[in-house]
C-alpha cells in the first residue's frame, strides 16, 4: 500500500493529549505523552495493515463486547455487499 514516499506523521499537542496521525493512511491515535501517542499509532497502523492477534474473550468483554452474541461472517454472505 506504500506510495514510495517517506511516511509523514503529524504530532500535535491537544492539551491533555498528544495526537499522532499517519497522513498516508489517515490512521490516528493519541496518548498522554508524545512517546505514548507514537507507540499507540504504531499499534493502530499494525491493526490497519491486518497484523496483530485475535482478541481473547476476556479482552472482548473488557471492550464491552459479548463474545457469545458477537457474530462474524464472510462478506460473501452479506446482503449489503451484493
């Protein structure tokens, strides 16, 4: 997905939060410090690129998602994407 250009990241101080944004992808994250914002952006970009681990049921519950009621399916099975 690279354009061949060097990545450009904007980092702004929004008062209590630092906001880091990758301008190529539009992926944005934040943190209480500049370092934390950049670390969080790295993690968000990894997720954007499909990297990372599948969340555990405990992590889903911590995010307010009931794993038993959560259903995932193929886009091929969706009426929305016909």
